[in-house]
C-alpha cells in the first residue's frame, strides 16, 4: 500500500537530493547535489554543518550511554538535513528581483466566521469531554467543581498572577518566570465574567484559540487556498497536545498573537506586525523569535524592490526600526522583574534553581529524554515511559521530519522561524513539555495541510493523529506525567 506513495512523498520534500541518491553512486550523488547549489547556499551549508559538528563533538566528550549518543546523533542528523534542504530556499528568497506575483487568495468572511464558531464549539467539547472522562475514570463530581481540574500544570500559577500579581518573596516568588501577557488578559476578562478566575482563564483560552484558528485559516488561504486553510485548522486541532489550547495557560494567546503578526507581515503591514510580535514576546519568551521571521521577510522585500529615493529609504529605515518593538515587549517583562525584585533577569535565576532550566543544545535534549525513556522501560515505569518521555522524543523527531518533507512547499520565512523556535524551545536543559511547545509551532500543521492534499494521505494522517491525541488526552485526564 505504501510502496509507491511514500517514496513519492519523500521526493516532493527532498526534491533533487532524493532523485540524485536514487540514480548515482554516493560520491557522484554528493558532487551532483553540490553543483546544484549557489556559492551562498553552499557557504551556508558548510558553515552550518561545521558548527553543528563542533557542538556535537564537544558534547560527545561528556560521556553518555549508547542510547544517549544515538538519540543525539539522530536529532542532529535530522536538523542537518533540514538545514541542507533550507539553505537554497533561503538564498533564493534573499536574491530574487521582484517578479509578477499571483494574487493572494483571501478567505471569505463567511468561511472565517464559521471557522471561529466551530472552534469555539470544539473548545467547549474538549472541556466537556474532559469532564465526562474524569467522571468515568477518576471521580464523579459536578461540572462546576470539575473545572478546578484545569488548575493543574502551570495554569494555577497563571491564574494566581492574574488575581494577585507577582510576589517578591515567599513560595509564589518563583511565579515570576511566567510572563504577564496572558494573566493581564485574564484579569480583564474576569471583570466581565466574574466568579472564579478559572472561568475567566477558560473563556480567555477558548476565545484566543478560536481567534488563532481563524487567523491561521486566513494565513494559509493566502498561499494555498481555502481547502488547505481548512485542512490546516483541522491539523491544528488534532495534533497531540492540542487540548492544551483549552487550558488556562498562555498557549492560545501566544498562538493568536504569533499568527496575527505573520498575517500582518504577509499583508505588508510592518508596524502592526512588529507591535503584535512585541505582544507575543510579552506573553512567552519564545515570542522573541518572531523578530527573525519579520526580519527575513523585510530583507526579501528589500531585495525584491530596492528603495529609490530618500522617501523610500526612510520608509525602509522605519520598518527596520519597528523591529525593536518585538524585543521591547520582552524588555517590558524584564522591567517587571526589576520592579518586583530589583533584578531585571531574576526569572533566569528562578528557572535554573527551581526548574533546572537553562538554554542548552537541542540534541542534548534528545539524548537525555531517550536515556530516561530507556531507563523507565528497564525499571518497569511504563506510565512515565508512555506519558512523559516517549511522546517528547517522538514529537521532537517528527517535527523535524515533517519540516524536511515540506520544506520546498513552505514559505522560507516560516522555515526560518521554525528552526529558531526549535533550537530554543527544544534546547531546554530539563524539558518536560516538548509536545505542548511544538503544538504552538504553526509551520507544523501548515506542513501537514500541504502534505495532505492527497485525500488518502490526509485521511491516514488524520486518523493516526486522532488516535495519538486520544491516548495523550487519556493520560492527561488521569494525571499521568503529561506536562
């Protein structure tokens, strides 16, 4: 069943690389591929592979088991392949002159309204389903009482910040690591809905998720049409960990702000895009990577239509200056750190001391996660293996694989953003939430929507993801190690 279709799918992703490798001996394959590259692309490839090799070699001397080494090499290898496939696209995007473009497809307002309302219903269904599953598997309780379940994970910290603000001392002082964007919105919504703050948190998350999905549909429609836009929204909903968008945490708001930023970039509304990127960086630290995407598109726009005259030069200067709005959003968070504790970077101390978190190598994350997974299997800790470590290893590897296969179809700036996002999000030294973090990486469901143009492939991927999502939700409801 897969013999003819899977190689074809790979060929669409890897393009010339696969074709060359199928037809010629190894050295000739490599030489032929190099000849297809420009000097700039080849330079990027060589520098990138050299840096990655040095980093892996320096890490290798730390002494790890065979499982750890294999996982690290596999992760670095997938990342290297993604970089090799992306470099020619990068150079092309920054070197071509302006050409006649096909008009962008915009989604009809009726379609977007239906998407928004459908996602509101989907959010309510998730909350109701969690309630029913808890009644069947955990304990019977009233619906209003069951909503307190959503205070698990990081949700309780966000809701306490929304209600009381940050604290300089005491047990709640470490909550300073949670950025203020989402709690501020929850506090504003609470003024309207009243009651327990968990209600405001759930309403905020639901509205933001519906808005994010609607914006995602509009964004995908620009390049791939309305059918692809609807498929992308579907994959956004069926990815394992998508139920976190219903939780009173920052995921849904961050996704909304990120997608709104990208949509404004595509419509050449640069100042609005940077302002929204700044709000994303005020909501989650990873929002700083939005600056990379906006910068990439600005350079491509500058190369495609070089400025003529002082007025156009000044306009481009203003656009690049507006990029500072994105780190300014994060700087506001640092200012809150300073006001509360007298140290603008105190959150870094709390992350390291309380959560053992700092920025490391993404391949080291693959190493220790695979090592812990193997250890859980050997010691019989099946729940920790199945709920905590295995999903993270699979999600991290699958994200790279999907990007590799779809790299030639995705807009280069999206891949550029995905690479930066992956390096930072997966590079945490003690990562327990890879599935949740990667669910908010919008190029992943976009890539799946592109690959799902074939109805049979689309159906198969949807079924597989639904089964994985159901299993992950089961573990979440039963409070296994799902973070």
